[in-house]
């Protein structure tokens, strides 16, 4: 007899050319495949995507359009269960429509009698209290709830979801491997590559103006530094990167942008080749941590601070308060002490990598009863 086949639908921010969210998807697919293999179950994913054709081609999975009612309902009916996550799906900072959409997908699966699972989500910020009761009622009907940080768990407890129902795990991307599990950290001898991940946030672009000043000082302070801009969300992060590059003046020969990267393992390889990562995007920092690359975080959202906290770190700057000199000094300090940083964080990073498989293990075990 062949292995038992289980079809699992995946709901998240997939198909939008956002490297971080694509990395979440890739990591979950890898973890489900590995745990299924270990437990003798063949997992067949069905991904809800904004670009089903591209998602199917990139990952070799079945995919349906996340916003078209017919395909969405077909996916939920075909599936044996639904995973929601990971990523920051349940937050209303960017839009008031985000939480209703993801909860509605969960609710529809529950109406069809499908088990539902929350996979390493970052919850919040939730500024509209009207969402609390809906989140609580949907989550109470989930077979498994896992969040990526303690702060998310505490927010759910405030919404009166029982604490014992919530498991805190790492972001799934901590478990994303390099292709072939091979890769070399760092640059050619004598050259120090600093990866930079930026996005637009403040309307007046003050955070990017301050970062430009900081990076110019970094280039002036160390003639061996080269900047490598890594746009995580296309095309907007390419525009944001160019905004900063245009303000670096005479240092242009020591600056490059790597455009058009969509596949998460391609971006992971780029980060692995850096000696330092300065990042606004959460998953740029997670990529760096997973490859033991020292990082300087710029916080625009609590999720940045929450991840850094798990490594005993703090953001060097924020979009609200940005000290350009302080960020430059932190970058120089980490460049000089990169080996010591990696040694001091290795145990914590290894633990996060090991725990990244926990949700997939629990979900596959559910179907292996």
C-alpha cells in the first residue's frame, strides 16, 4: 500500500512577489514534506495565491486564486484541512480588510467541517477592538494555534483565548535551507559586503533620508565596505532602494542593487554572502540570523522588535526616531566583531531552527491519528 495522502490548503500573503512571505510559504512546504516523510504521510499542498500560475510553477504545487470565490471554495472543499499562516496576517495597521479576509477563509473551512491550523503567525497590531471577539471565536475552533513570539501569544490571551491553546514557536523561515545546504558567508578577502533591505514607510521619507546619511558615513569610515541593496517586495522596494542610492553621492561605485529576486532561496543566498545586514524588512533579519550574518534592525513595526528580542537584541533605529550616527557606529561595531557576534548568538539561533519544525510536526501528527 502507498502512503496516506493528505491535501492541505495554505492561506497566506502568497503570490505578491514579496520575498519574505514567499519564504514563509517555501518553509512551510519544506517542513510539511519532511514531517510527512518521517510519519509516512504524503502531503499534497493546495496554495491560495494572488498568482496561482506563478505559485504552481515556482513550487510545483496545486494553486487556486485567493480572491476568486469559485476557485477559493473549490480549494477548501478539496482539502482535508487548512493552514493559515505564517506571517503577519491578523493585523489592521496596513488595512482594515486584512483581518476579515483571513478570518473569513478560516471560517469557511470550518463551515465545511475541515480542521484548521494557525501556523506561526505574528498577531497584531489589532487597533480595532471589534476584531477581538471574531479572532477569539475562530481560533477557539482551530485544532492547533501557534504564534511566532510571546507578544502575539499575550495579545491572544488579552482577547480571552485560553493560554493553554497557544504554542509559541519561531518564524518558519528560520528553518529555510540554502539550496543544497551549501553556502559561504562573507565577501572576497578585503571587501566587506553590507546587505541593505529598505521599504517606504514615513510619508515624508525621513527614515530613508536618515538612513542615506548613515550609509554615506559608513562608506566614508571604511573604504572596504560595499553596499548590496536587496529589495524584498517587488517592485516597491526597488524604488525605495533607488531612493537611498540616489542620495549616496560620490559613493556610487561601491553600491549595487540586486533586482528582480523572487524565489526565497535566491534571496537567502544573497544574504548569506553578506558580512552584515541592515534591514527594515522582518524577513531580511530572519534570513541573516539563519545564516549567522550579524544584523542591524530598523524598526517600523513591533514585529521587528519582537524578533530581535528573541536573540537578545534591540533595533538600532526606528522610523519614528532615527539616529543616523548611532546606526553607523553599530554597523561598524558589528563588522569588526562579526565572529564574536555569531559565536554569542549560535545557541539561540540553533534552538530557533530546531523549533521551526514544531507546527508541521503537530499538523501531520493530527492526520496520522
